C-alpha cells in the first residue's frame, strides 16, 4: 500500500509494508524540485535514516533495477536538436 500527498514544496510518497511478517517500517519519499529524499525509521537506533538522491542518481537507480550485473553510464538522448541561439 502507498499514499501520495502534495505539499507546498514537495510530493510525498509513503510506502507501507504489507507483506509477510516481520514487517519493515514505512518508507517516505520526498520529491523536491532539486532532489529526492528517502527516509525510514530504524528501531535499532531509534532514529530516522535519510538519504538524498539527485534526479540523475534516481534515473540511474530506476534503470539499474532492470539491468544485469555490470558497469553502466546512461547517455542522454541525442534526438533533441540543439537550439542554434544557445551558442552550443
């Protein structure tokens, strides 16, 4: 089960573990304009652990879930023509 909430500065997705026991703590994902944070309460330390991912890292993680073992670098799609006014 999961919930989605739209806050002022982020979208919050909460993942609730409904599988076999023992169940794990909820995972909260905050999607901000510049990054994504993933939080989960750790009952062993009585603290919320947080990691921060850039959108580039998040894109790589999504791709990695469907790839076999190895080292990869995602290459941006070159199909979009450059704007001649940009000087590039």
